[in-house]
């Protein structure tokens, strides 16, 4: 009887070992599963890289005062004060530039004819946060059209799309009385790639001269804007991004 007690103790101790191993094994399995779960749950949270916006087509602008031929200037603005035009002030001519011409053709007792031609260019870079240069240019085109239609004192305002000028274009014709004379106006806002071209042509008769016809002013504006848009195409295309992203403010000098 006395010899059986130690033997019984040894048997109970050995029997306890598998139980401990099983518990330890369960703890190990549990930790492994938790670790696996933690690893797999982190994967769905990984951020995907954003799609890059389309690169801007044009990296620069043409010389605005050379964007319209001297022959066209002579035809549209007879007796222009400066055949070479007057450049608009700009802190960055690769992003914003403009030029204007004006002249009074004095015909003595038959009166005088006044003409004003103004062209402005605004270029937009592509920006990951703001969108592609073309998209930003589209927004500016819409803003420029709305601004022109809201010209103070304008009468008989008519706006409509124009085919065959850049990627898109809108013409706005209207009448405006200034200096006791009746002016005929045409503004054409066109977009080519990431560049917006805003051209305004207007005229009036002085000292009893007839007011120019709206049709003649429109035809003159269309001829000039086609040359201006073509001048943009002559700059470096696909040369990459440049240094500035202009705000959609008017780039050329004030209208006459």
C-alpha cells in the first residue's frame, strides 16, 4: 500500500502532460490565426495610385503681335497706329499674352472709320488636383463667353458655336454705344488643346460715316481668329509641362 502512492503520483503527472501540450497547441493555433487575420485585413486598406491627368498639349504661346498677319491687320485696321500692335502687359508670356491694334481712317468730309482688333491667349497646364490643361481651358472658354454676353450696355447680344475653328469656338455679336457712336462688335472665344484664344473686333463710323455692317465685322473677326489659332499650333506641341498655371482672368488689353 505504501509503495503504490508514489507510483500513482507519477502516473497522474504523466497524464497531465498531454493536456498541457494540447492547451499550448491551441494557444499557438489561435495566435497564428489572429496574426493571419491581421495581415489579411490590412491588404484591402492599401491605397491605390491615382490615375494621372492627360499631359497638356502646348507648352508655350506664340508671339501675340505676330499671330495675325500684317496683311490681315492692314485690311481689318486701316491706318493702324502701330502695324506691329501693342502687346498687353504680362508677367509670364508663356502662360498669358495679348496684343491689340486700333486706327482711325479719316476720309475728310466723308467721315472716318474706326477699328479695333484685340487678341488674347491663355494657356493652362495639367494639374493632378485641378484637372488636365484641356479641361481647364474648356472651363475658361465657358467663363469668357458668359463674361462677354454680360458686357455692360451691350444690345442685340447673340451667341452661337462656330465650326472649324480649333477644338471648339463660340462667337458673340452685339451692339454697343460709346462716345455717342454706334459700335458693332464680334468676340470669338476658341480653344485649341489647353490654350484659349479670345479675339474681339469692333468698329464704328465717325463724323457722319456709316456704321460698319455686323456681317463685315463678323467676317473680319473669323479671319483673324483662324490665324491666331493656327499660330498656337505652330508652337512646341507635346513639349511637356511648363512653369505656371494661370487663373482664368482676361489676358489681353481692355476692349475699345
